[in-house]
C-alpha cells in the first residue's frame, strides 16, 4: 500500500527522474515556458519553485546550492541575473500551468508551464481590469463623524419652512401667532408628531379665539356708537323739542281762549 506517499515516480528510476527534472527546470528558466504533460508539470513545479525562492538571496552559497540541482551554469546565471529581480516582490507561486488538451497517440493530458511574471499578455489584461473596475466603499470614519454631530445642528437642518408648514396643515392660511415657527427653533418639531400637538393646535389655537375677542366685534357690543343712544344725549334733544311743542300748543290754546273770550 502507498499510504502517505505523494511523490509521483513518473515511471522512472530515481536517477532518471532527477536528471529529467533538472533538464526541464533549466529549460524553463532559459525559455520561460515549456510544453509537457500535466503530470510532469506538477512534478516540475514542486522541483523548481524552491530554487526560485533561493535565487532571491544572491550569494555564493545560494548559487552553489542551485547549481547542485540544475547542473547548468547558464541556467544558474540567468536565474540570478534576470529572473530573481523580476520575482523579488512575489511571495511564491512563480509558475502557472495552462492545460492545452490531449495529445494524439496516447491521449495524454498536455499543458504549458510558464513563469508568471513573463506572460506579458496576461499582465496587461490584469492592469486593464484594475483600471476599469474601481469600487468605492464608504469609510467607517465618516459614519462616526455623522453620528458625532450635535443634536442642535441636526435639528436646525431639519427646520421646516413656512411653505412646508402650510402644506402640513392643509390650508393656505398663515399661522396667527407664529407658534408653529417657534416650535422647530426650540427643537419641538420631532416631538410634535409623537404627542400630536400639531393636530391639537387648530382645535385650541388662537385662530378661532381671535374673532371672538377681536376689536371689530367688541365695537358693536360695547362701542361708543351704541353708548350714545343708551345715554340719551341724542334722544334728549327730541325730548326738549316735545316740551317746546307742548308750549306752542298751550300758547295756541291760550290764543284760542282769548279769541273765544273776545267773541263772548
């Protein structure tokens, strides 16, 4: 049983397998991409990526260690001069496997294994997608700023205008005493819908009390024009006139009496 044995022998002896992987690794470093089977590509990825990581430290010891695996001085010099500066910022995952289909004859799965940083077409496509797709997110600091606003400033922003008050009351009449405008200034606008003061205002407002206690109605009730006939100043004149008329009647009667006396 092959429990816990992940190494793929690839149908070869140990020496044959190591020589084959060394040659494939050298070809990959020199040509940046090669075509092979999927099984060999997966084995090569495990073999070459530790060597690429070691090339980031350009020292004599690192060069000798890499040369012990590759057995090719041209591949070692190419790795430390050209490849290592390009993969310096990448934290692993230096190779990519692209499947190309099946091979004619034995129907083996074929693929292309390449160095990621040397595929210029895919790098350009990624840059275009980054420039075209931009997502904006709201910062958390802005939310805290909005919540930290004082209550007075928020209420001043929510202060309604005179036209809004007319629309809420449902009539075009202006408020009589201006208490509706003072209420939002004192911050009672938000409390008004909860307690229903806006609906009670027309019932107990001074709009209906104004005509009851107005000066226009007080003038006919207690006005001086009605007081004059009550005091009788204008009616006293006709009263004196009656006395004069009574005097004239007496005189006429006296005149008649004298005339009757003369006749007698």
